[in-house]
């Protein structure tokens, strides 16, 4: 995952994801929020590592 920091693009193995994104992504009544949340978290699905 990459992020911008002062115009500089960096690669990082970690990122912060607000839990509301996951809530909205699964809430069928959330409408547009659900659509946007699903788009935002879709790249994360490939990189998520479960906590053990």
C-alpha cells in the first residue's frame, strides 16, 4: 500500500483503516456510503493479514 507524505510517495506494509469503512461496506442500507466503502477497501482485501 502506498501513501502520500508531503508530495512523496512511499510504500508501507501498514495503514490505518477506520472501522466505519467496514461497517458501511457490509450495511446493505448504507446506499452510496456502501458503494464508496467497498471501492476503498477492495485493494486491502489482497493485502490483509489476519492477526494471530
